[in-house]
């Protein structure tokens, strides 16, 4: 039996907690300036700006908790920063809590609101939105344990609702249009996106024989959409397998496939 | 094509819609609902939904007016869908056409027929046995 040193006392943790202590102190000092009655307008603005940039890593951290949900990381950081601004303006130093403790729920709340409100092209009842999220996680679990994609009946049993409700919720999924469809341009710097991770597929795509008329259309597709299309129809992978390979949910694969097919169809007609 | 013979006799479900692509989503939803009843997996349901959409797109290409008729034959974990609409024979080279490639990947069997002035596309979907474990 080896005895673990109590958490927080291991020497490895020391620099980190020291850094935390340091940022706590800076937060407190800046808030004192921001709230002090005798601070000048310039001092307040300076303190506020510094508080925001000092706490941006917190927003990064919160946004990262929502990765792989189909929204670009940058967008989540952006809405999360709105939460941070609100937190800085509303924080009450007399409450005796750390600023990060106060700000985290505000930032996360703002990100969640973004998913809830902005992600849905059509206003879908909250009940269905929540059921859809439940289906997403239950479906991932069942796919893992069954080794195949689950049936609606199995999902209904797991979640404790009716098969009809499952079908209804899945249908509402088509009303969910994420902004990530417009994103995916990784050329403007920023963090590595999913597209970067799957870029290697392109080499194989070139070997696929494609009908001439559709080839330019396929070429014009975004790399991810093209990859998903190829995996589905030329490598015959299931949506669940593609979801795993590309690192997005099966429902998202479904949306992308449907959208891409519709797009190709209209483009061919023109 | 012998297994396609299941698509005979009176269909279990019929749905008549305006021959207009705006109504295709209703048909896709209906198909998904029926497949859920037959214990199809989510993957299979998505395939079915997509294939029905593609089939309608093909059938509706030449349709000018009239109805889009969808007929469903429901068996134990097998579904046959026949979508038809009035229209001129569609030129479709099975080897070349992208939509056809999509259909044959998604469905177990696909068959395009012209009878009179009607274009019909039959698709058969067999759900995989519900094995567990890999």
C-alpha cells in the first residue's frame, strides 16, 4: 500500500495554486479600483479591461466543455465573453466569493443560451429539445454497449418515454441548424478545427471515380461535407461509424448528409 | 429481384400527397415513423428517410401535376416502399447516376418502373438482425 499525499499538498500542485493565488489577488485589486468611489473614469476603464483579459482563459475553459457539439469554438468563446462582461459588471465584492466562482455559471449560462436559442432554426418546444439531448447521450451509450445503433424502442426503454416521443424528437432534429455549417474555414488562423483533423482523407477521395457532371459540385463542397458523403456512399460506413470517425454526433452527420444531398440535387437541376 | 415480390398485394399503408417536393418531408417523416414501429435502428431509419427523399426527387423530376402516391408494405423488420407519380419516363442510367448510387447504397433493393404514364420507384429495406455485441 502506498499512501497518496493529500490533494493540494503535492509539490506539483504548488506552482499552479500559486498562480491561482496570484490571479485571485489581481482580480481583487482590480475590482477594488473598479468599485472605489474615488477612482477616475480612466482608472475604472483600465481595471475593467484588465479584469476581462485576465479572465478570458476562464471563458476558453468553459467553451471547451462544449466542444464537439457542432458549434465553432470561436463562437462559443465569443458568447462566453458576453457572459464574462456581465459577470464583471455585476460582481459584488462584498459577497465574499471568488470572482471565478461567480463568473463561471454566468459564462456557461450564456453559452447554453446560445445553444438553446440560436441553434434552432425553428422554435422547438423545450420538452423536445431536452428529449433530443437525452436521445443523443442515450444513443451514444447504447451504441457503445450494443455494438450497433439502437432502435427507437430501446431508446424509449432507456429514457422512459414512448416510441412516438422518440420519433417526434428525432424529427425535430431537422429543425436544428448549427452555425458550424458556415464555419470550417481554418485558413484565418485560430485553433485547429475538425476539418484539419480529417484533412488526410482527401488523398483517397481523389481516387474515387465520380461522374463528370457531379464532380465539380462535389469539389465545391466543404471538406467535411465531402468526407461524410464519401464515407457514407463510397465506403459504405453507417452514420454512427462516420460520427465516430469525424468526431461529431450521429444526428449531426444525418443533418449534414441531408443538407449536402439537397444541395447537390438543386445544383444539378440548375 | 425475387425478394421484391413482397411488394405485391394490398399495401399496409398508403399515403397520397400533392406531387410537389414541399410534401416530401411529410413522407420522409411517415416512413421514419413506420420504421420505428418495425424496430429499425436509428442508422437504418436515417438511411430510409434519406432514400425516400431521393426516390421522391427522382419520381417527381418529370411530374407536372397529379398525386405522389406512397405505398408501404410492412413485414417483420422489412419494409418495401413504392413511390409513384404521373410523369414521362425518366432517363436514368443505373451505373452512372449519382442519385441511383445513393439509393442502392441506402436500400437493400431498388427498382424503377414505368407503367403507362406513371413513374414508380420501389425500395426495399431489410433491417439488420438486432445482434448485440460486436
